[in-house]
């Protein structure tokens, strides 16, 4: 897909309180900015991906958009997470697809 910088996918396995997992799968597609995201999703490859979603997301999908990513990492000595000023910040834009279980 044009402009796609990163694709991450995960499977929901549990909730803290033991209730049903609200999402079976979560995917995040990261682009440089909103213009790149719109161009990527508007491309032939992007439209093919969008049209494929109903084939596996029969329980529905929640779409979320985000901007800016902050990455926190533990110190090499295993100490606490660094202060906000010490984190890695990258200005990106992403769409997250959270796939709900089939009812």
C-alpha cells in the first residue's frame, strides 16, 4: 500500500477483569501524515484491503485514528520507564482497526 510505513497486528486474548475480550484482532497501519494515510487507503491496494475487511470482521470493526507516537522503554538496567522528556517521539498518523468477535 503506498505510503504505509508500518503494519502491526495483534490478537486479543484477555481482559484485566476476566470479562469477554471486546476485540479479536487489532491492526494498526502507520503513515507519515493524514495526507499519506488518505492517499494510501484511496489507492487500489488500500481499497482492496478495505473491501476485504467484511470478509473476516463479521462482528464489526471500530476504526480509530491517531497522531503522534510516544515510545517508552525501560533502561538497560531494568529501571523505571523514563520521564516523558526522555521518551522517543515520532510524528506519524495511523488508523487502527479493532475487530469485534462475531455475536
